[in-house]
C-alpha cells in the first residue's frame, strides 16, 4: 500500500490492497456497501483514507466513519474506490487539489480505479474520464458528459479498461461483486453475494429515473437535499 509507517515497511501486507477514499460529506452506503463485499475477498485488505486520520462525517452529519490513514501515507493501492456525495461534499472534494492530485497519482499504479455515484465526478476532475464510457448518479449524467468529456453508458456499473464506475449509491454493491470476481473468481463472488444475502426485491419499481418519472425525480432530489447538512 505504500504506507509510511515502520510496521508497514517491516511487515508488508500481502495480497490485493483496496484504498477507500473518505472525505467530508461523502455518502455512507457508497463506501460501506462495497466495503462489505471487498473486505471479505480472500487475500484482500481494505484501508480507509482521508486528508487526516480519524472520523469523517457523512452527508447527513449524523454518521461518521474512521479513516485509518492520511492521504500522504498511502502511495499505492491495487484498487482505488472513490465514493460519491451530495452537492456540498462532492463540490468541495472536486475543488480540493490535495484530494484530486492523490486520486490522479494513485490511479497511475492501480489495477482497478473505481467510483460509486458522484464519485465519478472526482475521477473526472482528475482527468481520468475524458473519452471513457462511464456512469454516475442519474441526476449527474449530463454534467459528467459535458464537463469532463465522459461517454455516458447504461447499466448499474460500467467497466472501461481499468476504470469501473457505478451508478447511484446502492449500485456500488453490484460493482463490488463484479470486482470481487476480478480479484478472486466468479464462484467466490457468487458466494460473497450469498454471504451478504444480496437478493434485492424492492417493494416498488421506481429505482431508476426512467421508471420513476419526473415527479418522483424531483421529490427524490428534495429528500436528499433536506437530509444533507
């Protein structure tokens, strides 16, 4: 992982290493959903990374997750995962040169660079998505295309070279299971899906903007905005 600690130098961790970026205002499930899958892939370790070690608050301000390492301590990872956020969090991260530069540097050496939801906008800010088929949260698709030159593609996740982008929030679990098959094998990924009992049967069929329609789209965005701090 390139951790600047004596322990890491003396006893380097083996296997695939996953770095999950945390930043103020990120969306919890964007990080935690993939974590629940990837932390159980055999011979794979996960570390949470932020500007500073310690708790990082999510978009609602209620929940916090702990970053194990600071950005400067993590120089390499096999997998980089960038979660999304609401407007406040993602805009601040996009404008933070330290975060964007770190993403760009890590990407040079990753086997897989991934994002969930509006985390794709941070990849775009780092210059990684121009001309690349990608997806993001449904309300940000046009912005991803017009601002960063990404090529909008359908699906819960989109793989293009070593970049995998997931659509909104819960799609990160789908992406992580796909990635688990890459890191291990398909049978292991299938077992992980069972391990977390991921067998969604939602009570409503409104999980995409195309199914929900414009009225529910507006209500969905309002509910997100009202819950944010």
